[in-house]
C-alpha cells in the first residue's frame, strides 16, 4: 500500500501542502482514533518524540464510509464533520464539493471554494461548516 511518509529522508520541515496530503491520506485509511499521525523528531536530549500538527486537534466526526474511489485516481472518505480527498493521478483534478456542509474550510480556517482543484499526488481534508475551524490555526514552525 502506498502511504506518504513526510520527513523521513530530510531534516527540513514538510511544507503545508505535504502535511495536507499526508493528513488526507491518513484519514482515508484510518481505523478509529487509536492510530497516530505524526512525524518523529528529536528533542534537545536526542530522544525521539512525536511531532503534533494543528490538524490533529480538529474533529473529523465519525466516518460515514470507507475510502471510495470517486473517479479514476481520486479517492474520498466522508466523516460527519469533514471529507478527505486524495488525488493519486498524474494530473490535476477538480472536485465539486457537496452543497450539504458548505461552506468548507481547510485546517487553517480558510474557506475552500468549489470546485476544489487538487494537483497530482496531493490531498486535502475539508471541514464542514458545523465543525470547521473558524480562525486560522498556528502555522507549521519552520
């Protein structure tokens, strides 16, 4: 199974786009709340510690489906409070967001317009109005 591993080969912090892709892919495949999404980093003493991302604190709600291929190479998974989309294709795709749940926001509280354009090998979890963050979350520290 393909799974994006961000930060495994470079000490540089991942970009927000890389985190969005990894988080959306994780949400496609997750099975409950006991799995961990993180990046292993070292603390000042050289001990491995998990890195938290703001996305981890936004509720998705309960999954209402398993991951489904919406169209060739475009995958999605609905939750009661969010939808995860992942484009595994070689080109960009446009995703028409459902009217129910609008307006949608990303993890930083920014409104996501429909149609949502996803570049090749990218992803995004969009949050429905009822559960979406209303203020931008803290950016990734670089």
